[in-house]
């Protein structure tokens, strides 16, 4: 029982840490990101895909994880760019508070 209680507290503490933070990576379109394509060399393609209706996503530079973006309008001017995002992470989705180039 003590182990379960200690594990529960540890899980709650680490879950709280993952809910907010800064991430560095690239803003791109969902289709290309899922195919492993992102970065500044892919900027014009990403912009074309987003204009064609693809969702904007964020590819974390550290682990290449693809995150959905809750508030798409916040990143529409940054498609194809490397940015630092500050926001709240909920599973695989980020609600972006600020964007820095």
C-alpha cells in the first residue's frame, strides 16, 4: 500500500511538470510531419500544404515528436520556421501561449 501511495504521488508530480513548458522545433503541416518531413528546407512545401487545408503541427527538435496545435491561428504566420513555443501540453496537443522565432 505504501508503494502504491508513493508511486501515485510521483506520477502526479511528473504529470504536472509535463503540462506546461517551452519546446523548440519546427512548425509544419500534418501530412508531411507524419512522413518525417519538416525543417527550413521544407518550408515552402509546408506553407503550400497548410494553404491547401492541412492542419498545422509542431515537430519537437529534441525527439521529433509531432504535436497537434489546439489554436492553429497562433502559428499560421510561422509555418516552415524554427520556433520556441510556450504553452500547455495535453497528451499530444499543445495550446500555444507564445511563439518566438
